[in-house]
């Protein structure tokens, strides 16, 4: 960050200190993680620095970036000419703290915007400055799909990067991978505050508003809400048994993320997560609170 962003040397100095602290923390984290996978570790029982077994260690050599990358269709990115209000909305709806930025199309990425950089200039410091996304861009890491994930993990450590774009042989964007994606291949699923508890098929966000996994059995969800979702003429209850199957039958295809479907019985179903092959998570909203 430069001092010209808001005309305040103190703000620039604070931002630089914040970035330095993050880099030091990131570097320490990478070193601790990579220490688990160090082939020269003195332990002989296959256990790493965390004191537990690391059965996925072989994945570092056997898996390539293309095996773990998020497909292009699921990448949340923003154009460089996006307005400040729209950018805030993307951060809010996606829950992401880092977003790739492109010029024209995603195949022309020019950098990455970090929520912290944006907040320091336009939120946390309380100063109104001219919005210029280009001045806040951080460099992106570009990697080929065939790179072993262990090599990428070390590259991310060396360059202090949390995210990389996968570039195909023609120079187009083929996917996105984060440091969390890589580590999960070795130590297992890492859950954060945005992850849905796999043991809970659904949660009630507010009265009459449910967030549910697409694999939620329809009979269990119907018992919860006290309403049949399979009695409508458009629905053949003999052919479906999950919420995801219900959405697919109503549309006749796999929906895209953000798509909204009105059920004949009244509730509105919003697709929160989906890829080209399947639905993952939905929000079911009733016009009046449902009663279990």
C-alpha cells in the first residue's frame, strides 16, 4: 500500500505493519505445516509434528493441482471496473476474504483483492477515499494443472500466497486452489465458521428460513417443517427422496448457484452451492414461518 491511497502516512504505516504481521504469521503457519511432511523427520512411526498420524502424506506427491482445484464455473471473481457497493456485496454473499480480479474476462486475471486491504482503505480507518481497485491489487500465483500439490505447497510458502489460479496450456484459467484445499488433502477436512456441520442436515437461520444440505432426506425435512413438498402435480414422489432431487425435478436440470425456484406448495428454494454435476446446499424460505 502507498501513502497516496488516503493521504495519511499513519494509515499507510498501519497497513504496512498489518501486512507484515500477516506475512510473519503465514510464514510460521506454513513452516509448521510443512514440518509435518518433512521426509527427514526423526520420527519412525509415520507421525508428524502434530503428534498424530498423517495418512494423506502420499497425496503431496501423488496428487496434482488439477485433482483438488475448484473448477472455473465455481470461481468467485470480480471485474476490475466493479463498483464499491457491488464489491462489498460480493464479499458479503460469498464469505470470501480473497477474490481474483480480472479485466474483461476471467481468462485475463490481473491480481487479487484482499478484504483486509479494502477495509483498511474504505472501512476500518473511517476515511472516505476515492475507490480505485487497481491500487489495492496483490499479485496472483499462476500454476499448471499438472504440478504436484506438494510442490505448490512449498511454492506458496516461499511466495507467501494463500491462493493460486490454475492456467491451462492455452493460457486460460482452468481452476483455483487455496492453501486450505492443499492441506485438507493431507490432514483431512478443515472446517471454519462458514462450513455447514456435516452431522446437521439443516439449520434454521431464522423463523421459516432453513439452510440444508442437498442430500437431506425429504421425509425428515417434511417432518421438521410440517408440510408436504411432494404432493404437487409437478413432483413425482416416487422418483425423489432428497431436497436436491426435488430441486432437480422442479427445474428439469442442475441449477446454477444463486438460482431461485418457487415450489408449488409455497416455499422459495435458493441454491447456495452447486457445481455442473450436482446441487450441494440450498436455502428454503417460507412466506410464513413453518411449524414442525
